[in-house]
């Protein structure tokens, strides 16, 4: 799970807002945020679950407004301890701290996170226990018209806890969709000289069909605490009818986390602040932190949450034609309009010669041959590379879980 695709993606800039609130809380006048108000703080994201796996913890630093990359806190000693004196050590791997061995969080046990940075600062979480195990029962897909009057497919997560002990839920999803390059042909053009190309009928058919996968980036939470039943039928994802992602075949894996009230409140507040139109809006965040403190220096600022949660998942598949007529099939990721070019090289000709455009496009990978002759003076039709080769931006490897 890449850092920019979960809650801390939202928080690195938001955290700076939180720190600024020390100085500007309750402001009613306009205030120009300056880079020199930046104050560095550590950011810790940890969600340990009841899955038997190598657990992961992300430790980064806050970002300035103009920063595009996230600074990873390297060289830290990271350990999770339980109240039975078990210790689970984490090792840094590719910017993420990964447990050295597989383990699962179990019920009726208390867990604590401790981080010691290379400059000697020590951070410790409160003790957390595993919430109720309530699995996701299914994911449903249906055609709806949303509040913006847009028609599309609504994907809902469903679960039920008859004992009313779950109440607080968080969701993530991973969507995978099939792509078919609309302008793939069996023929391909190869540059053979400064002013010549050759057309062969041996184009790779593996460049026609691809599969792309994307993970959710929003903070998706809900609560049943105020309902008569602890029953969830929650809209996790809406996809518009004309979205190319569902043009062929689509699959979504939805993960449901059951967490405690404090973790839910943390994530819900993060979501509200991240969607706020302005940090200086009437909804001021104030001093916002989670359940982690710096025990070596009480004045040291730290953001993040050590979350212990139960997790379950469900995957579904559907085709576009399961819900919509095939005549409404969405457009491809590119417009893919064929370009008619004059394959000649004379200067100041009328109409203009496009021979060098053809040669450079083929060599640079920006254009692909679609139809036409390779003789000088003929008309040749080209398309942008993604239109005839989906591997230029996606993968043609069929996922292990894929079902047609």
C-alpha cells in the first residue's frame, strides 16, 4: 500500500495546517500562509490487523506547501509490544517499516507501538486492543443517479453485527479494470532510415489487452452507532456511466476495517479537515493529534494513529453490459482520433509534408502506425501510442484473481 494512497496522503499537508493552528487559531481576518511558518513534525501511520501477515508501519515527516515528495523517517527502531511481553520488530524496506515475521493481532491482548528515531527521540502509543470481528458480507453493484444527477454504478459494502459491538467502520478498495486498445492492428511500422519505414504484419497481440489497478485515496468511514441496528449498507464507490474504467470488465476488492471509537473519530476528523475548502475556514482544526506521544520530549509534536483493527474483504466483478446498453460504451482513456499524415519530406510543400513527424513519432514512441502505405508521397494514418498499445501505460499481465 503506497503512502500516497491512504490517509497520510491527505495529512502531510493537513498536518502543517494543524501545526499552524497553534499560531492562528480563531483567526477571523485573512492570513497569508508563508513557508517560513513551517514546523517539522513526525507522522506515524500504523494499522495492525487480525490478518496473519507481515504488518506495515509508515513513518514520515510533515511537508511544506510546495513540497511534492514525502520525506521518509529513516533509520528508526520500531517495535510493537503486547502485554504478554511479546515483541514484534520492524525493519525498514523501501520507505516502509515491515515486521520481520508474520503475526496477527489477537483478541483480549493489549498492543503498544514504540518508535525511536535515529536522533534519539522516543514515541509511544497508548495501549490498544482488537475490536469485534465482524466480516463484510458482500459488495453489491447497482445503477443509481447521484446527487449531481449523474448516472453510474454504485458499489455498496454490507455487514451486520447482531450484538451491536462493532459500530465504527473504515473502508479501502482496490479496483482493477480491463482495457482494450481500440486502434490495435496486426500491422506495425519500423523506421528503416532517415526517410523510410517498413510495414510488417507481426505486431504483438499482447499489446491489445491490459489490466490496470488503482487503490482508493479517500478516507472512507461510517458509523452505525446512532442506528437501531449495527447493519451496514454503505456506498463505498460511485463510477459514472461514461467512465472508461468500466467500459469492458471491472473488479473491486473492498476491505472493511472495524475499529474503535477513538480511531474512527481520528479518521473522520482527518476526512473533514482534508475536504475543507480552507484551513482558515470557520471549522478550525485546533491542535489535532492521535494516540501517539513523544515520551522523550513532551513538547515534541507528532501526528498519526496506532490503529488495531479487524479486517475482512470481498471482491466482485461485472461487465459494462450487465448494467448499460453496449451502444453506450464509454470512450477510451484517449480520444484516439486517427491522424492522416502525408508521408513526404519536401520543404514548403502544399499540403505540408509530415514525413519527419512520422519518423520522429515512431522513434520517440509517441505515435503508432495504424493504416496506409509506406511509400513516399502516400497518406499514412497514425494514432497516439496508448490507442494501439495499452502496455505503454498499463500492464498486460492477467491478475491471478481475474475471472472472465
